C-alpha cells in the first residue's frame, strides 16, 4: 500500500463511489454526448479494480474539462491543451496511480496537438480520452480540427476550406500503442474500451465521438454505428500495424459520409512503456518518486550530482 493513499487495497468497488457528493449532477446541455463518457468511465472503473483513491483524472479546458468535477477521484484541471504534460508528470512521480487525461477535440488535437503527438511517441503509460464532437463547444461553436470540410461556423462562415485531421491515423503514426474509437450512443462498447485502455501498459488513446446538440446541430449523431469487431464486413488484425492503418483510414474517410465505424483499431502489447524504458537505462528509480516525500531518512539528490561536469 502506498504511503499516502489506498493504492493496492483489494476490495469490491461500486461505480457510485465515483459520484462526488459536492457536485453530483453534471450541467452539460440536455442531449450532450459528454454524459455518455462520464457514465462509461464510472462503469469501467470497477472493471479494472480501481478506487477513487487510486485514480487521477486530468482535464483540459472546454465542456469536457468539467469531467473531473463530476467524477470522484484525484483531479487536476489544467489550462487549454495541457492535460497531457501534467498527467505525464503525475504518472512518472507515482506510477501506482491510474492516470487518465481527458479533453475535447480542439483541446487535444488543436491547442494540445504537440503534446498529443509526443506523449504517443514516448508511449507514456496512461489513458487519453478525447471528446470528439467536431466543434469548439464551450466557446460557442467555432470550427475545430475535426470539423468536416465545408462546415460553416462563426469562424468559417463560408465553410471550412480545410480537410479535418485524422486522429486515429495521427495517433498510430505518432506511436500510440492502443488506439480505439467509440461513441456516446454505444455505452456498452464504450465501457469495455475504456476498461481495456486503462489495463493497457502504454499510451492508450480513445477517440470518443460525442454529439453536441447545441453548437453542432448539423453534425451526425454518430448513429447507426458499426462495431468493426462484430461486423462480418471488416476483417483485420488489430496487432498488425499495416492492417490497422488501412482500417483507420477507412473509418476516417467514412465518418462524415454517414458510416460510423467504432471499435479497437490497434494494440501493441509488446512495446515497453516510457517508464519501463527509463528504468531499464537507469534514468528512473524503481521506487516511486512520490514515496520519497514520506521517507525522512531519504537523502535527496541534485541533478548536478548525477552528471559529469562539463569540461
């Protein structure tokens, strides 16, 4: 058991433990897909055997940023696009925590896109949930990186001239070792995918399609959806990078044409995480850094003492 929380405690976990007493009722708009993310996340936690004391939820800015206000656990509400570096630092300091980062498509694929790319490249052991509603919601309906070409908004009144980014393909190219897409209209699949993502050792990216009935009324409601694992029309190996890339491209091409493909797209269970690689080369202690704050006998090291002086 950790020195300052209940990490490692084995007991039955109820999903209602993750409903906060101070602000239990979310204030998202009626019909918002964010409700589906919250429900799926609460349902997934008992599946992976994690308690609120064992969990850290780091969020960015936007409607999705309020997720940790409605989810009972340790939480950190960062500035726009910065949930991933904060989550990475927390996981490095205390690897026993279940670290989840969350943000919207503008927050994660736009403002925080650089952090997304490099967190995937380094394969940090955490789960990243991106609420993808193809719009900037909290700031009242501006075009986002995932808005389809031709989408009209306050910032693009004549229609966007740009093709949307391809989040699944970008994630694979950057180096994520688990990549999936689910939707708020598919709660059972969403729960299973989030549980798998948290159990995965490495960077797990979940592109979570969430409808915005207030600021993106023209967008599809992501129904009907097709689970690529259950459909006989799609046969590919999620462990084969080339087959996964082809399947991702098809899913991204078809999304704005009315065919919503969801499911697991890629999983690399053999690649070591960033933490494991750092320990192997001796640049990260096996003992969690966070534990040292509770060890009165620990003699603190300075980085200058660990490096040879420049000559």
